[in-house]
C-alpha cells in the first residue's frame, strides 16, 4: 500500500450505529456503500449524469472494485470520502478513493473500474469527448 492522498472531490459520510458488526467496528461491506454514495455525488457534481434516478441511454457501469482496509472505524464517526477519476481511455475509466476519519487518519483506499455503456444497445460505448477532456488532464 502506498502513501494515501486526498483527492479533489470530498463527500462526508456519517456512520450509523447499525453499520457496526459483532466485532464492534463498521462492517467491511459498509465501505462499499460509502464509496457508492460518494461516487454518485461526484458523478452528479461532474455532470456524468443528469440524475442518478433518471433513465439515460449512456452512462457509467461498475466493472471492478477493490478496497484496502487500513484502520477500524467505530460509531460515532464522520468520514471524509475523497475521490477523483484517476485514468481514462476511450471506453473505460478508473475512480480512486480514500476515506479519512476525524483525526485525519486514512481508514481505507480503493479503486473502481467503469465502462461507458449504451443501455439501449446493451454494449460498451465511447466516452464522450467532453468527459475524456475533463478527466484526462488532472
């Protein structure tokens, strides 16, 4: 694991009591949901979709997810979930993520791979130039 960094987009996630497991810390699968919620906020802020609830012809589809758990989190807590597009090609892109507790300790790092998808034709499609240009130069 490399040294974690904070990325351009931040989303603040409150930990709920019910997200803890029998071991007394936030259950590992809960972080997947945190990453998902922060990505939806990021994609909305960057206009990758008009609304996560509105049907669209084209959009991002998750193809891969990996996470490295670095430190336990317990209730009560608020995590800063930071993320950004790390790499982009003609049909795919990767989002990197780091999560930080209130003491500025990195509790998780992760990567998510996406393809740009044509939901009408049910196959991968070209990422629009506007997004490739926006995310291709950080």
